[in-house]
C-alpha cells in the first residue's frame, strides 16, 4: 500500500544524518500553516538556520525505496493463511480436523485428518512465496538502479542509487533513461526548452509527450544550470492524479506557476532528448505512479467462486445426511437402551455414564462423528487439482504458436496463475476506437473554408500537379511524398490569388491557424537520437520549383521536412546546396496531420520557441508571431487555443480549434448571422437545368459539410479566430495570472478563464481527417462475435460518424442500428 506522509512523522531520531556520498537525506518540508501544501527546498540551500526555523514541521524525507511485495517476514504466515481460508473448503477441513481432536466424537487418529489439510495449505503457501520473491527481486533491481545526482559536497554529479534519492535532490538524466522519481524540469538540452517522454508505463499511450521548462522563469545569469537552483517550491500534497499537478516557485517574493506540463513522472522514459536536469518533488511511494499502484491483490477467478458455492452446497447435503443418521442413532439407542458398543469399541463398558446416554444426547454426539466419517463427500484434493490444471494451462498458453506475435517476437505471457481460466468465460469486450481499432495515423482529407467545401479528390502526383498550379512558397511533390494525402487544385489557385496585403483573408487565416494553433515543436532532426524515420521520397533537383524541393516524412505524429533553398541564391550567405532538415514533433497525430497539410499549401512552420512562432506564408515570406498564451485542450471544453501577437502589425489574435459542438456556440453574433451566396443546380419544370442562388448561413453550410465528413468516417475539427484589443487582453490577463498560481481548484479557475476569452469568435472553417481501421479489424471482430462475445466500441465521435465506423467495423448495418436504438432508449 502507498505510504502516507504522516506515517513518517518522528520516524527517525536523528535529523542531521548525511550519507558518505554527501547527498543530504532531507530537503522537503510539510508546511505547518496549510495542511494541503508541501514545501520543497533544494538540498544545496538547506542550512541549519532553515532546520531551526522549520523545526516543528521539518520531517525526514521519504526514501525513494519502493516495495510492491505482499508479505514481510513477520506477516507472511498469518496473512497467507488468512487469504487461504477465504476458500470455504479449507475452513471445512480445518473444522473436521478440530472435531477429530474431541475424544467423544473422533473417528480417526487425530494426526491423520490434519495431514491432507497441511499439504494443501503448504502447496499454496510455497506458490505464493515464490511469486512474492519474484516481486522482491524486481523491487531490489529497481531500487538499486543508478542515476546522476548533484552532490553538494563535491559540487558535481555522482552516480547514486535510486533508493538514496530524496525530495530536493537535483537529478540529471540522459536519453532512454527511466525517470527515478517525480521531477520538476529545470533544464533541457533541447534548444526549445522542452523534453520528450514516453508514458506507456503509466497510461499505455505510445505517443511521445512534451514537457517544458517553467515558462518565464529564468535563473540568474551567473547560475551554473540547474545545480544552482535555489528557489522554494510550493506544491500540493501527493496524489494519484497523473494528469494534474499544482504548484508555484517562489523567488524573492515573486511566484511562478508550475503545472503538469512541467512535471516528469516516475516510470516514464526520456526520449529524443540528449540530457535534462530536474529537482525531485515526490519520491518513493509519494510518486504518482506508486500512488496508483494499490499493490498485489488476491485475485479469485469465477471458477474459484463457483467452487466455493459448490462446496457450500455439498456441506448442506452432508449436514442433511448426518442429521438423518443422527436421528436414526437416537431411535436405535431408545429401542436398545444402549448404543451397541461393537460400533464404538473405544467406550468403556464399566463406565455407565459413558455408555448409557440419553437417545437425544447420543444422536447429537454421533451427528459430529458422522460429519467426520462422511467428510470424503468434499474431496480435500480439489483445490490442489485445480492449481495443477492452472499450471498446465499457463504452459500451453505460453507455448501456443497461434498466439505468438511474430513482428515483435513476443509469445503470450501468463502473468497471473489465479485467473487464467477466466479467459474462456469472457462475455463482453469493450474497446476504444482511436489507436486500438484504427491505425492512429491521421491523414488530411477535406476542409471547408468560409462556407466553401474543398473535396481534395486529387492525389499528390507529378502527373496531376505542376509548379504553375502551386502557390508561391509551396513545392512540387512526387507521388511518394504523400502517398495518402489528397490535393485540391481549386484551393491551391485561391491561395495563389490571395493578396499578400489581405491579412484577414479567411483562407490565409485558416492555414495560419493550422500552422500555429498546436504544440508541434520544430527542431533539428539530428537531435533526436531514437526516432525511427522512413523516407517517403527522393530529393528533387533544386531547379524543379520556385523555392526548391521539399521532401516530407510523416509517421506517428512526426513530420520531417528537408528543404533545399534555391530562391535566395544571390541574397543569402548560405550555400545553395545546403540542406536544412526540420523535424516536427507532435504529441497528437491530429496536430501532425494539420501541420502537414498547412505545409503542403505553403504555410510552413519554421520554428517554435517558448515565446515565439515563425512561419512561412505564400506571397509574404517569413512572418513572426509572439506566443503569449497556450490555452490547452481539456475534455470539458473540447478545444484548444493560442493567443499570439503578430509582429507585422502588433495585433493580438486568438486562434481556436476544437469540436463543432463547443466552438460554434462560442461564435459571435455577427459570425452566426453571416450569410453566403450559395449556388445550386436544380431541374426546372421543362427539363432544363438551371442554377439557383440563395442566402445560406455560414454556420449552417459549415455544419452541413461537417455532417458529410462525419458520414465518410472523418474526424472533424472547427477553426475560429478572435482579434483582441489591448485593453481586453490586459483585463483578461490580470485574472488569468491569479488562476495560474492557485493551488486550490486551479483546473476549474483556468477553465473559467479560458471560457471568458474563448467567446465571440469568428468562424473560419473546418477540417476532416481520416484515421483508417487497422488491417484485420473487421475480421477479428467477426471472429469474436462468432464465438458469442458481445463487442462494444467506446468513442466520443459524432453519432453520424459512429454509424459509419460501426458499419466498417461490424460489417453490417442491422447490428449498428440495433446498438444505436438501445443506447437512445436507455437515455
């Protein structure tokens, strides 16, 4: 079980112990004024004066030792026996053994009835001890791993075991290292002040997550990196919420907000980052990973529960038989005055009190004797036989060739011996859609801009695309560049004809939003040591296009752009054959697909820093934006926004994207009432085809396009913008900063702050992104249904899209409509 902080109060008699390594054993203080706040002090600044000042609240730090074992040397026997006697048969045979020790009712030698029970208990005890020893060896391996920790004595990083790490230590990690404790990111080798982590060990997601250094927080110019970090950190008490962290850094009376995007959780793996430094916030069983680990549980399968029920039924049968026999014994004694001693040779015939019992008393005594005699009605070897069968099942499961996954050289693993037979008793399968049934490789398919639908029916190929059809700033592409990406000639022509001076053009603002309203980070591809990349195109000759050649690589949220500059041969000091390789790192494949599509039409994301974004715009060249705020996505708002200041005209603009159900209600009255001239072809009475023009609401026509996209199984997003005045922005910022540093209800306060600014927006358009089903999914689900399993797919998509996806997955319309009717009737 996770340890509580209060359990360690006054747990140690000495508070000034320092290991020989020079790494202090304390540095975390529980604030005595507020019970829900923790204060972490870097070990390098923890002095005797601070110890005296916080004498009452200073506690010995929790060690970073973790224990996932179920037993200790002291509680193994009683705890294991307690768990085994949850089996009713064990209780029954224990009662039989106890009865056989009563002289008046014993039927066999006292020791004989104990031997089978002891054998059964011993076999299970040995099995449980073996499993617990495996966990103990794993714990020792983890606790004795080493990483670099800053030593305040030698003033350099030294190798330290994980179990010796405490809050306040500065830890340095390299690429592919596992994070030993919950760290606050202080420094990163990435020029964008971020790092990438893999959280598969925590949440099962394989997409890399970005974590960033605390924004707008800088150490003094003479600081020697994170090793000189000296600020106090106030944060919440340890909890199990892996997506939530609240706190602030206090420096000279100034507070800087810190959140979950600054925290590196224990168990995650550093990826694509050469090295980083962080300060330990939570250690050991205070970490969020261990708070979510409830420890090994005693799992009981349905078969075991059924056996318990059957044993109880057999006990009632046994009691009925013994009761009948006891009544018969009473009648026999009544009719013969004494129970025939030939059936009870142990009785002393000279002792009249023993021999001449009352018939009722004789029947009562013999009732318990019959319980012992008829005990074979319940075989004591039943559970041992079941355990042996389970071991055989595990062997066959592990060696089943049909369950072997050849691509990863991975056989089936049987990790639990108690519940493997439950695999054959599953009735329902609940499955997520994205990434489970689908490939999780998003491809841009369609878009609607200012009420105009661009179907993107043309594939990118040299036969269909010429440089003349491309807007300036885009590049010709081979068909292998984007084998799954579609192209729209009409949209390309409109981009090409868009005036460079029209900064508010819907098309220009739409693709600007795609390029900058995200968390995609641009970096040099050489900095990412472990990204597996696949080249999708050969490099074109520099003279093939106006701006050179662009080779794109897109795989699992990663786009790599190789651009050969040829436009500025005379105006640039960079050699014309110099190749600039950009790597786009995206947490979400959706964002990667949108950045890819914007790049394809010439709106290229060039760089992203903590406070600026630079893009390349057709007909304009390089445009720089100052990044003021990122309003992160959450499951309640279902949208994200960025607030930027355009360097050209100093205007403050908010770009927002999200679900249509949450974006459209936040549009301004002008945008909701905006109408467009919509042309449609109809058949006249005389058979002639004529065109009719009517006024159609922008919102209505966009929603119509969204429904079309959904019926095609595409993921839809709405795009909107809002221009902010300086006064409106300052008024909002003053309240927003208070919410950022709040330790209580921060998420609710931030959501309220986001909603105050995300209103009265202007609708730009919407996109449709395809996430195809994985190969073999319909066949796999058909096999499950043929086996009698009921499959439920859980998704948050629009109902129109759900129908289309279910038709593809279940390969039948009747089944889909039946599920939808059942869901509606249950609302």
